[in-house]
């Protein structure tokens, strides 16, 4: 079940509990670090920076988010993102749009290295502008790269490029949906009574057992703070000589105790972007079993490849496949959806206009994205995975970072198990009759 399981002290009623299912997926153990993001910027500068400096500029984090009218934070403006002392700290000042671009870039770099390590492509360090590896362009035959040795083509006896059907290339990295993020944060497998039972002993307020923010087991760490958050007014890390969470701003991404999925800082450190468009009543909209209770997500804008006059997919100046939105006329003949842009599905009709005039009298619009998890500057209330906030997708904050997710292909239960239950079949003895 997802949603808020503690008292709604903010009286927002935007996270009513409901039961949903998410397909199996992968998620980063940690938030994306400053070093990770600087590698991204270095690649952009080297490959497209000379011809398209605006692309590099558009990807830069907003380091001015550290400034406050009545606080001396200029050292963080100058040093937090660039100084090696902060290499392993989570990147902040990154908008939802920038985080999504990073995830797409990461997909291409990982798949490129897979092909290099398998001896299919040579590592090309001289890539420029549109002559760079893009996963979709490669699979569509629009990018060849420096071929070392392709796969054997059993049909012709020659060679052929890798296809997605070969299972070599990975699906895309992306931002997790709100449901995925909350499921990963709760890690309720730690509350299973036994591995053989489909029962949990308790629900969770935080990503760890119990109803306190301190480590409860007897021993050396008993009483230690479990997350990086603001304990009270003016109290970011405790007293001199005995710091409680030992962090006054974000901490290194592998700090604090991981949850039962092995994920770090799913509460505290920095809040995190998710893929979803924010609506306060989305939990109620998606609570009906006849709506999307499998992989719930608000934010779909259905796209299609842009084709040239000969029917071939087009590439942009950076080597990426160009997509355009599906029009309402094209979607009208579909049974499962009727519009191309369904971000405001069940929320932009006449009935909902009575309550919300989105984009005019409220800050909520189709640009508002869900932000999950408490940060180093938040009180303990926001550490609960069920709480939710929002921020415009082109805005950034010193308290918001991100991590990536990836959809799992095939069986939901691991590589050694196939989907579904399989029972032993007793073979019947067949009596043969001979004439």
C-alpha cells in the first residue's frame, strides 16, 4: 500500500493510502553524485560543447540555489559542486528536465560501453556533434560507430549489428515513478513474517522498522540518528562535541543505514525528483480497481518517431531520434486511450474545474512534478515515504536531487526464476498394447 500512514499534520489530504502494484524494476543504490554529474558535463563539453555551447550551459546545475537573503552560503555557491571534497555528495540545483536528460545520456553511455567491452565496437574518443553513440539510432541502423566485430548473421553467413532482441543492450535509465520510489523506500520485505508467508508484521512510517528516527538495537550504534534531517529549529546536526547526524548540509551518498533493499538515503539527505506530474487528488483518482492500479503514473504524453519524406526516422543535431506528440486525431481510433497528452486525464474536465483552476489560481500545472522524501533541511515528518510535495519541472533547489531507475525485463522474481508458479508434473505410465 502506498500513501501516508501517519497523521496528516499539513492537512493537505494529498496522499490517501491505497493499494497498488508496481512491476519489478532496478533503482540506484544512491543519489546521483556531484562527480557523476560532472562526468556528464565533461562529455557534453568534449562532444558537443564546441558547436552547441548552449547545450552545455543548459545542463549546468544552478549553484545559486544555495543563496539566502539572511544566510552566508556563498562558500557552497562556489565549492559544493566543483570541489573534490564534495565528490560523493548528491548533486543539487538540478531541475527535473536536467535530471531526465542525464538519465537519457547515461543510457547511451552504458550501452556504448557494453558494446565496447563485448568487442563489438571500438571505443571512439573523437566523437563530435551528431556522430556519437545513441542507443535508438544504433538499433534503427542510423548509427554504425567504429565497428570492431559484429555478431554473426545466421541468415546470410556474414555479420550484423546488435539487435534489441539479442538481449545485450539495456533498457533506458529514467526517473522512477512516484509509486516505484515509494515502494523502494518502504522496503516492506523487511517486515515479512517468514519468507514462506505473504504477510508482513507491521506497516512502516520510515524506511526502517519502528516509529523513531534513532537506531534501536542494543550496541555501539544504539540511539544514532538514522537519516540526515533537521531535528528542530536551528538544529541541523546537534551540539559541538556530539553531533547527532554529523551533517549540516547533504552528506556523502553512502552515509547512514541502507534500507532492506540496500538503498541509501531514501529518507533525508536530499529530496528526490520522480517522473509523475503532481495532482493532489491523484491518489483518489487511481484508487479505483478499474483504473491504473498497476504501475500508476500521471504524466503520459504519448509520442511517435518523426519520419522524413521517405518514411525513415529523423535525427537531430545531437544524433538523437526526434519524437513528436501523438495527435488527438490519431488517438481517437484507439480503444485504450483517446488523447495524446493525458497528463491531466480525469483532472482537466469540467467537473474538476469546479475545484482547481490549474495554472491560473494555483501553482499546480502540468509542469508540477512530484518530489519525494525528506531532505537535510526538513523535519522528521517528511522522512515518511508516503508524504509528497511538488515543484515545477524547470526549477531547482538546494534540497532536491535525484536517482535513476530502470524497468526489469522478464521474470519479476530474478534471473534464476521464470514468471508464474510451476508445479511438478507426474508423468502417467502409458500401457502399450501390441497386436
